C-alpha cells in the first residue's frame, strides 16, 4: 500500500473514533474544560463501572422528630408500633440500596443493640399499606430481615451522635412493577435490654399520602389500624413524610484519553 494511502486510512479511522468519543465528551460537560486550548486530545468512552441512581429521595428534616417503628420483643408486644411512608414509580424499578435516617431515644442506645432490622414493601390500599408487620392484612410484596452486623447493613451516625441511620445495600435487589408502594422499616429492639426506642426520622417533603403509623396491640393508646402520623390520635406531627432514599444500580462510563497525531 502506498504510504499516503495508509496514512489517510489511519486518519479516517482516527476521525471515526474521535467522533464517537466526542459524543461521550459532549454528554459530560464536567470534562469539557479539561482540554481547552488543545485540538489534539479528546476523551473516548471506555469501560463501564457501577454508579448509584437515585429513584426516590425524601431528605431528613432539621428537626429530630421520628415516628416509632419498633418491636419491643415478647414482654411488651402490645407496645409494638410500625410506621410507613409511600412512594410511586411510573416504570419498573430495581432497588439496590435503601437509606433510612433514624433516631433512638429514651436511654439513648443505638441500633447495634437491635436483634434484627426489618424492611418491607407493601402494596397500597386506598392511601394506606395493605398489611403490617404484626401479620394483619396482606403479606408484603417484598421483605428482608437481617441482624445489624450483616454485610448488607451499614450503620452511620445520626442525630445525637448515635448509630441510628441505616443503609441497606441489597445483595439481591428488589424489583417493583409500576405502582404506589409503602416502605416499612422497623427494629427488633428489646426495651428491657437496650432501654430505648427507635423510629425513622421525618422529612419536610409533602409527597403522596401522609406517613402512617399503627399500634396493633393498642398499648400506646393510638389506633390499631393505619392512621396518619399527623392525626391528633397518633403522633400529631407537623411533618407529612418520613425520610428515606431509594437507589438503583446504574452504569457510568470511564472516559479514556485519545490522541490524534499529525503527519
């Protein structure tokens, strides 16, 4: 092959790769300033790495208020209470991570004292969960229960300097069809042993239905059916929602440098 023809072939191949790289480049403005003043370097899209995609986010409020969500164990079953909040997905979701900022109070213990941490997702029943962790109503669409030492669980410092915020990074993600769903997070936390209560903290958002609470045994004198946390017969909270965040496992591209040389 003639040297000029060979060089032209390489230039055309370089231009094709450069064009593909430029598509990725223009989709990522954070990198646009990296090569200002140079016409010889670009970035082409390379291998893929994992990256979180936020599906639903109700950030924690500045107040320390929380909604009780705790199984106090056998001796105090009539005081067991559970709180829930809803979210809606318009398309199928695959949830990989659930983050719930919480609070522990009374004696100020933290969630390392819990026997088990529970998460469940219930279907919607006219603005309320269609079941509850005590066994009332329908079974959840999905649930998982693990000790706080499980490798899927990360406890982090919440309000008051205690380990009360929970990140659940699921080994087996949960798949949900479009709909309205209710997330219930609660802890098996013996009051006799740990001396404290637990619940998810509130958010300042006003999404969907008001968060709900239920006390199946009636020990707290609040309704034994799901009722709004804002209702004066329950907690009478100012806030409409509970704080939590749902994330999917997304894809991010690694950008590799590409040089186009002259003759």
